[in-house]
C-alpha cells in the first residue's frame, strides 16, 4: 500500500528471489486433471487443512529426514542440498513441501522449489523458481567482501537512507534468480529510509565482476473503542488488578506503545480496566485497540477461511507496535522482528491502523513464509496484490458495520487527504497510476502500480465485469478486449488465490506464472472442466495475461 505522492509504503517483507521474475515452471500434475470436491464446494478436498503445531512439525521433520532421497528423485546434482521451508497438506492427503536449496553449503537465492506428493507418497510434480542448472567452476571470489559492502552502502545513501550502516556483512551466496547462476555476495544495509521507515536494503553483487546484480528492500510497507471499526470485543489478559493487550487465544499476540520512538519494542499496553480507547486519536489506547482488533480479525480470517494457524502456520503470533515516530504516514511489516508497526499519519491525527491495512500487513508475512515473492518486478506486484486481496478478504469476513467489506484499499485512512481510497480493485487506474492490464513493461513500474493487474484479475474473478453495486459501493470493471467475465464469488476466488500462493507460486513467479499457478489451483479445487477453471482463464484474459 502506498501514497504515490509521498512514497509511503504499507507493505510487508518477501523472501529473496529474482530481478526479472521467471514464469512459474512446473511439471504436469495429475491432480490438476480432475476435480477433488466435497459437499462444500467452497472448501474442496484439494484445499489446505488446518494442521496442529505437532502435526506440522512432524511433516517438516519427516520431509527434512528425506531430503537426500528427494533431491535425488527430482534430479538435483551431488553438490546441491534441500532445506525444508514449509509444508501444506490438503484434505485428501496430498502434500506440498516447499524447499530452499544450497550449493556446496551456500544459499541459492532464487533456487526454491515445491515438491507435490500424492496421499500415496508418490511424487506428482515439482514447481521450480528456476530451471537453470547449478554448475559453478569456482567458489573463490575475485573481489573482496568490502567492495560489495561499500557498493551496498553507497546505494543506500543514494536512496536517501539516514545513518546507513551494515546490518549484515556480505555473505557468499549463489545468485540463480535469473540467467546463469553465479557466485555472489549479499549485503544487508540498516539505518532508516528517507521517510523514517527502518532500512533493510539487500544488495546482490557479482563476486567475480563486482557488478550489482539486484537489490530489494526487506521492509515492505504497509471491549475496544476503535477509531475505524467502532466498539469491538478484544481478547485481553488479566494479571491481578491489571489488564494487558495480550491475546493468548491467538498465539499470544501483544500490542505495544512506541510513544513516538523509532526503535525498540515499546511498552505493553497495560491499564486497570478492560475498556481500551475512546474512539478518538488523542487517546493512545484507541490506535492500540484498532491494531489489536486487526490482528485478531486477520488471525481468524486465515484460520476460518484456509485452516491456517497464524502467519507462519505454526500457532505463533506476531506482535504490533503503534505510535511509531512523529506524523509518520506509513505502516510496515518487518520479518526480522516478526512484527507490525503503525504510524499516526499526518499531524498524528489519522493512525494507519484500519482493518484492511492490518490484513494487508500480516498477509505480507504469510507471503514471506510461503511463496516468498520477491518484492521487485512482476513478482513484487503479485506480492503487493496478495496483501490487497487478503486484506480485502479480512474486511469482508469481519462483517463490521462501521467498516464494511469493499473492493477499495485504504479507504478509511485518508492518506490522499481528500477522502479517496488508496487503490481500487475494479479499475485500478482510477487511482491515477495503477495498471489495469498487463504490458511487457509493467514489471518496471513500482510494485504498488504493477499490483493493479492482479487486483483487477481478482475483482473480475470474484464479481465479474461491468457496472454493479455491491454493499452500497458502485463499481464498473472493464476488460482489455471488451469481453464479459462472469464472477464465481469472492469465497472461491480467495480459495484459488491462496491455493496458488501456498502450493504453486515461487519466489520468481511473474504474471504468466500466476496465470499458470491459479489455473493449477482451480483445477485441483474444482476440476479442469469446471466453471471456476474457465472463469480463471477468462479473468486473466480480461487483464491481458495469456
């Protein structure tokens, strides 16, 4: 999420991957050929199931124990090893295991892959971020690590970073995200960005030539009496005569007060009664109530809709910090602290703690811990759109009369200063910059503009094309070729997107790959001859992705 005039990003961190995101590459999966339906068509048997922490840990342990055999089965070289990152199990027993890769002990950036296994244990296919073979002639750099570090520091300063410092010294990696894999250095720069947002600038430098290969920003922006959602029930904790904003029913989420500082955890909100805030921004607990409500509502959305148990699917909560900085018009997710942070907006009068912003932020965390879509190029647009899509899902699921669901992004926080939404999903270009349709240059746009293609796809898939009024809001969604798209409903569209994100998207997925991945997901869930599958095809055609 971002204000285009002030460059404020409300987003979340993705994992390492590619500069020019490659198409999703997968061997054919037999599971995509036929529907796997249950009596509830919104939750077919190919949909992921909720896993207890013990069950998830057990699956990961089993997969890790068998990595050598898996690597051999899928044709990796003797110098390559797999490390399990995540595992998803479908209701019918199929398992999708996501791996990171190493080469002679070095991390392979852009080398992630997903192995799809049937309930019987047989391998059904592999989805790879890259098909490039790993075969390096040497692992000895020709340039010094200090050269890479100085390059990264210089790039950070050029971007206006204040007090740029080396957050992580250069480490040797294999860069495989695009082209021929090469030996490289990865340097991480800390400090602050030009708008006060913490800095986590990752710079990839060719260890042979000293050429910069890629860079991306690891900080991706964007009973309580709340400011945006009215009076809500909050899950809190009592100790003696005191209450804290601690939600033990959802992994132990806590809400802290930074009191306008820009570092540290802050102070846990604590008081002698269990009524938080008064709806006004002058009461510090009001923004805290919004943040806590957003966190618990987003947790419930993922659990009720997809069976996901928290951001990492391990039952552990993140934490929230409010009142960051002074007049900070931003909110951001940071994987390094596994936390969300909210500024108070212009004049400290409009905290960026609305429900869809909270859903947007935590969804960046989900993306980081699943597909790891690189926050640059087309994959960055897909990353940002995923947070808009899921944040919209959170808003609709909440059924809050004060902040009802809609296909508008950031309509409550008034970043533009004129009451207009930050983004529109039915026709993204209404914000003055986002792309309605795919073009060969869309990946060159800021990710908050290029995300429009996927946002538009999701709206068309959910609601269809043309003019209509939904929940009192007027929409009018066009298609590139003038075709008519019939929507399948938001619930099914969400299932398809989540299935694709967790089972088919990789760090290098671009728009062509997203089309392939969502079609595979629709085939798994509803069948390759289903109306849902055909609607996915039609919606992508409507935004000119073929």
